[in-house]
């Protein structure tokens, strides 16, 4: 009986949180068009904070993920005498799956936690309450620019990750495994369609929305204490990872 009560409580808490998150996202969507006009400088600053400041980790991880794909891909394909398609296999894996997914996870770990902790600290120090007392809506002034900045930055970060990853795979495949460079690029050009690229772009855009809204939601609704901000930051990473993987499966299944 106690177990059933705990399960019901868990399901109720999940649906309440999901409903609150959906309404929060709807409010952000309503405020976004006006923010693009009235608060454009703030959005540009947040694109820099979430995107440009994440470039180093994105490029390093992308390069080594590409190198690992080059090694593992060559080892696997050589067993079937198909190592010539290493370029196409690497590009498809990065553009359609690994690029958007890993970028979103890195985004949550670096930019998402920063957004949550920043907004949470503003709430804990009563800065958001002070804005409300001055008739300034903190959702419009603080949350929306950070949300839009994250959504805009994610597709660019995913594109950079995939590009650097392909370069890493090329370095390993051609430089170390003696795959012909012309074959590497020719197979990629012949087998990677524009639809594959757009699938990766669409996924990165959806993941950007999920990661950004979870980050600002947790920060805006956290308990205004040091412990509460820390827990909200942890939840941001965990929930974003779960949301990204679930959405990745749903989108992949829908587009097959």
C-alpha cells in the first residue's frame, strides 16, 4: 500500500512539473518575438555567453570524438572490406546523431548549469524580487534573452562539433590508416544527402529548446538558498540528458 502511494505521489509530481514546464515554455514563446526587437543586445550577449564561451570544449570534444570514430569505424569496416566508406559512415554518424546529442550534453554541462546558477543566484539574492518592485518583469528581462540565446547557439555549436569531428576522422583515416583521401571525400559526397544534414540541424534546434528551457526553468523556480541553487543545477544536467536522449529517439523514429 505504501509503495502504491509513493508511486502515485511520484506520478503526480511528474505531471505537475511537466505541466508547469509546458506553461513556462508557452510564456517564453509568447514573449520571444517582442524580445527579439526590444532586447536584441541582451540576446546577442547571451549567444556569446552560451555559444562563444563553449567553443573550446565543443571543438576539443568534437575532434577527439571524430578521431575515435575514425579508429573504430576503420576497424569495423575493414572486417567487411568496406573501409573505403569510412568518410560517409563518419559523416552520417556525426551529422545525424553524435553531433547534436553530444553537443546538447556538453551544452547542458557548461552553459545550462551556468544559466541555472546565474538565475538561481539572482533569485536567492532578491534581485528578481527587486525587478518586480520596479515594475520590471524578470521573465522578460532576465529569462527570455537567456533562453533565446541558448536556442540560437545550439545549432551552430552542433555544426562546429560535426565539422571538427569529420576533420578528426579524416586525420586518423587518411593519416594513420592509409585510407585514400579522394575516396574519403567522394564517398561522403555521394552518400550524405541534404536531408541527413537537415535532420541534424532540426535535432540540434529541438535539443537547444529543451536544454535552454530546462536550464532557465530550474533557475527561475529553484529554492532561493545555496543548497537550492546547487540542487537546481544538478537537476538541469540530469533532466537535460534524459530529455535529449528521449527526444532523439522520438525524432529518429519519426524521420525514418
